[in-house]
């Protein structure tokens, strides 16, 4: 799943904290994306102010492996 190609999101490396990476990696490995709102909180705590990123994480989904936010956090861009 990719984000909107007409509105690319800039992802700051500072948002890729140990906590955010651990949450994203756990979801990626387990294929259980119920923790997306927790990832949003971790990213916000790290200084993320991107409405696109935070709204996606807190949105209803469906969220799946290949999610553009999880891939950005894991450095899979």
C-alpha cells in the first residue's frame, strides 16, 4: 500500500525512535496492525506533526503489511 503519489509525505528521521521502530516491527512481523494508534502516539511523541501520517495511523484502515507509514518507520521506503 502506498501513500498518495500526488501528496508525498516527508518523513523526518527523528521520528524513527526506538519505540516507533519496535511498534512498527512488531506489527510487520505479526501482521497484526491493531497497534497503529499506538504507533501514531509514538510518532507524535517523537515530534511528528504530519497530519497525513498521524491520521493514517489513527484511521480505520484496513492496515496491512506494506503500509506506507510502517514501511517509512522501518526504513523500507
